[in-house]
C-alpha cells in the first residue's frame, strides 16, 4: 500500500508565503498541516490551527489557544471561545482565511484589553505586592512550623495534609518534587502555599515555582504563576493545568 503525504494547495502555499513576508515571526509549522500562529500585536497569544486536506474548500480548525501572559489575558477560556467564533464568522469556502483572521483577532484582543482594564490592573497590582513580599527578608516571611515546638499544648499541624505529593525526580544533580491540591479562591491558594513554606526543607529549596488556576463566578477563570527565578517554569506548569478539548475528524479528544 502506498502512503501519500498531504501537500498544501497552491492557495495555502501563497497564503503561508504572504504571512511570513508580513509577519516573519508569527507562523511556526509543528507538523503536517498544523501551525502555531502568534498574534502580531499580542505576542503572548498563540493560536494552534490544523488545516484539512481540502483547505480552503473546507475550513481549518482551532486546536487550542494559549495565553502566555496570565495577568494581561487572564481568561483563557473566554478568549479561546471568541477566537473560535471569529473563525466561524470569517471563513468562506474556497477562500483562504488566516490573514483576515489574524486581523480580526487583533481587533478582538484590543477590545478585550480595554474592557478588562481594571481587572488587569488589579491582577498586576496583586502580583507586584506578592513579589515585594517575596523579596522581603526570609526571617520575616518564613516562620518555624507550630508542630516543631516541643512539649507544646497546641495541636500538631500537618502542613502536608490535603496535598498530593509526587515521587522525587532526580535530573543532573537536581531533585524535583511536585505538590498539588484543590483550592477555590486566590486567598485559599496563598494560605496553603504559605503553610507549605513553613516546612524547612521546602523553604530552603533553590526554586519554589508555583501556579494556580481557579474558575470564579460566571465561568471566569483566574490564573497566575511564579517562576521563582527559573525562567518560564511557572508558565509551563500553568499550561499543564489547562485541559484541552479538541474535535478532530468528529472524534472528541481529551
């Protein structure tokens, strides 16, 4: 049996060349007919798309939308939903759509930032406050755990209660351990992180990266992360918290 490799149509080849000429850093091919499209004026938003064999007669699919700046584009689900709708509104059978779609997404994101300006400023302010607290002297921020007091009448506090803890992973001399738990508010997340840091071994770790993702009222999702000096580590962990649901050839993938 001869296995064929799907070749892009002439229209798609010309479309790719045009986008690369105008936005050289925006298009990245991940595999046959799958591309990452970085939105030019909003480079923290990346749209992953797949193209059917009969494109542009048949429309492309949006596999997922990643927002890398979680303070500026904090509601990933809302942004992805609207970008999918923009594709449905923009596509016309027989016509390439990506260049026009990029323009529509740019306009939508400008409007999104304007409408959510106060929320973005609040999240940014909280992040700056957290960073200031983090940079404070350790003797002020790290306290001995109550359980360490000998002969105390106070009840013992298990700082690990409710946490799921991974097995240690050793790589190139470094040891990595993951801690995860369910929370329902930003305040609850901060509380449990602070309690976890009262453990002396954790407090002395070279890097304590953390990330959280919380669904609030009206389906709005709030998320943030802290690299703790390990470049991009927090945002990569945050990506793992996102459950992507994708339709591919009428099959629902999780």
